[in-house]
C-alpha cells in the first residue's frame, strides 16, 4: 500500500510547482472575494476582528533569533490538542524555549490559561505571505504538530527554512484517512515531516497507507494521557482550590448524586437532561456544551421542554442562588476536568450524535463510571480500552442512558468498580511523553545539548 501511494505521488512530482501556484491562487481569490464580508463583520464584532488579525499574522510578536537552547513551536488546533500537549510542554520548557499556537478562540484561551508564562499565538491561514511573516516572527528551531495538522504551505515553508517537523501523538480517523486518500498523489508535504510519533499501531498503519516513510513512523503512545490529572491528589494547589470553590458555589450535597454530561453537541443536551431527570429526579444535573456559543440555544431548547436552567456565570456573580432542582449549564471554558472530579456519573458527549465523540479518558482518570453513545470514531482506541476493562457502558439512545444511570445509582459498588477500573486503565497508558521525547531526540528534531526529561 505504501509502494502504491509512493508510486502515484512520484507521477505527479513534475506538476507540484503548478499545484502550489493553484493552491496559492485559491487562497488569494478567497482573500479578494471574502474581504468585504470580513471587513464588515470585523467592524461589527470585536471578537471576529481579533480573530482575523490573528489569522492574518498581524499580531505575532517578533521574538528575534532563537536562543542556543532552541525555540520549539508546539501547535494544537483547538482545546483538545492544546490540553493534550501539557505534559510534553512541561518537559520541553526544562531545556528549551517553547511557543504554543492554536487556531481557535477556545484553544487560545485554554493555552493562555495553561501556559501563562509562555508566548501563545494564533496559527495563521495557510497563505504564503502570512506563513512567511509568522515564521519570520517566531523563528522556531523545531515544529511539533499535535495529533495531525498538516497545512501544505506551512509545512513547505518550514521545511525550506530548515525547521524539522514532527507529528506528535499522531492520530488519523477513518474519515480523515478517506479524505486524505482522495488527494493521495498530492500529499508530498508528508515527505517533509521528519517524524510521525503515532498513538498506536492502528494510526501508524494509516500513516503508512498515505505514503509516509515507514522509517519515520514510530508508535510512542498518547501524550494526552500523561497530561490528564489522576484524581484530586495529583492536582495543584490552584486546582484543588478550584475544586473546593466549585463545590461550595454549587452547594453540592454529598447525599445527592451529580450527573454530568461533558462536551455535549447538537441535540444531546435535551436528550441527556430528559434521561437524567427520568432516572434520578433528585439528582443535580450539570451540562457542559463543547462549544460555549451554543449555550443560548441549549437554554432555549431546555426551556421549551419545561426545564428552568441555571448558568454557571450567573451563580458566580450572585445573580442567582444554586438550585439543585434546575439543570446547570456551564457557559465557561476550561472547567470540565474539575467538574468531572465532582460528579457521580459522567456521560461523554458527541457520542449520541454523528460527531465521533470526545475524550472518554478524562472522567475515567477521575475514577468515575463512564457512559457514552455509539459514535466514538475519534476516540476508538480509548473507548475500546475502557470497554475492555469494564469501566464504561455503551448507550444507544436516551432510554438506554436513563436505564444505565438508574442501575448504577442503585448499585454503588458496581459504580465504584467501574471507576476504579477506569482509573487503572488510564494509568496503564501513561509514559508516552518520555517515549516521544526519546524519539524527538533520536530523529534530531530537538536542538542538541541534552534531552528534556518528562
């Protein structure tokens, strides 16, 4: 399969300069045709204006030449990838200067919260003048891309500047694999990547299927697991304080179960709230939409269904007092992990709709029983791990979710056993950061002069 992909690619090498011109021209036309809309919306919305300025690389600080110890650019497209980089960044900063980039507003906010002492910048659009300006300002000595974020112009420009590139904690879903294979012969920017540090052999096989050099593919594991906090005893003092503050703010009663739905999408909020209410009318229900801009529509949908919702920000400013009989919608970013630590049972969203799921290991690491729907294509390995050790339950609809909740609340020993199994399963997967650092050193991606310790 690798030979076929490589052969198809070699047949189009003569056309690569033309393809790059066409790709660049497409971006130019996008700018020309889209500028009136961007300008109008930027005038009306400060948030959109800030985003546009960042994507155009107009606010990137000029950092000057990299120090001898090197300047490593770690890029995660959004919240999940940024959070996944925590353990790796923590190890790298021991010996190198680190800059973190993200593409989305939520990713940038989380990056700035997690890495307050580091330079955090927005990743530019993949248009040659913008990429050149970005790289000229940052001047990285190595580029680490979390999971999979391979923009052709950015990869090409980085390689031309002699910047080694690595895919870290690499993963590629079946849907993404199919999409890449449609453009298989043109994926020559994969040849410019020095290392594919894959999460598992399944993902390594998919990278090989796309024609990546097998000698550059290693299975190093999922660094996200190393960054997941294992219960409260591993938390920092600040995290412990956040845990205590939230518990007080929500006025949680130890005798009342807390049912949490994390990273919900689309119609899941209403489905889950109805199921929770039917299974345990006395429970405290907490909903954490994956994307905070959805909160108004979530509140409206629940209101039409007869649920009077509370917002976390309203409790914080004292506009309302906590009421356990009303569902709480979390309209902030970066608090899900702490909330997982407070709940009794956790449902992981993006799984009852065709989205592909969210990270099921986060609640498992907190020792919580995990419930999820059938759509887990984005986290197949993680979901399979929890299922294998009996730490999760698959529910196909709201009715099954309600039954699972009722059964686990009626059998606390079973719930505790699931939580313990999940915690041990997560612990068994740790160590990817150390393996990744070893691979980065072996492939000479990190500057010479000692290797960071995890």
